[in-house]
C-alpha cells in the first residue's frame, strides 16, 4: 500500500484528490497538510511513501519547502501538483529535487500513474514536457533572462504576467505589498525590462503564461 501525504492549502483540492485516490486499491491518503510548516512537521514525524505537494501555498514558496523536505528526507519522492502549466515550473521543481510534476488539470489516471511511478523510484513529467526539457538541455548553454531569477522571483513574474495586482499577489503568497514591489523591481532589473507590460509580453511570448 502506497501511503500518500497531500499538502495543499485548498480544502476542495485535498478533498478531490482523496476522492480520486479512494478508488485505487494500492494507494491510500494517510495524511493532509495545509501549509509549509505543517508539511515539514508531518514529513519529520511520520513515514510516507509519496508527498503530493502544491507549489503555491501561503508563506514560504513550495520550492523552498521542497528543498527543506529533500534535506530532511532525501529519499522521500515528492510529486509536485500545481495550477501552473508545466513549462512554467516543471524544470525548476525537478532541479530542486522533485520526482515529478503534474498540472492540476491533468486527468485522474495521470495522477495515479505519477504516484506509482515516483514511488517506484522513477521521474514523472508529461511526454510534451519531457521533449521540452530535452530541447533545453541540447539547445546551448546561454541562459534566458527568466532563468536568472530566483524561484520566488520567477513565481512572482508568472503571477504579474497573469494579470494579478501586487495586492492580490501579496494575499496569495502571504507577503506584504511592499515586499512584492521589491521583488517586482528586482525582476525588472535582472531581466533588463522597465514595465509590467514588457514583462507580460516576454512571459506570453516565451510560453510562461497562457
């Protein structure tokens, strides 16, 4: 039996995942966490076969939490389940130690397949993302401007480009509006841009947002 811990701050998402996995004989949802702190506590105190982790939770970013988890329990397979499209975060999460990446809009059978695969020691991304990652590896060493950003800066870039206001972003990530503005200034500087419009254009052109 594969013991799964689900870490997501939305009760509806956790409930939906439990409902999907309740039908599967060899998988059981043995625990839930609603934020990063709770996730780390549960990972430390109990044994899990797979952690299904949302990348966007209040407070510290999911990528930071992922790195902490890999330090605590390097052998624990982490499947990142996110509302963000694969091209936005899949490469970053795998580099941070995730065993797989799945968009929340994926079909239920994809979730089951992904959990089984990472539990068995494999890596899981969609076929499209696998091709994209191979292209990135063989496409030369020059980094694109957005690849120079930290994980948190990249997350905020995607949210700004999605049309979110600083107040909305601050609420979503449990940050102050001033902190979001500081991140925005840093992002523009690193990417050699001056306005949100330029940033949004870059993100759309590069397929970072839909």
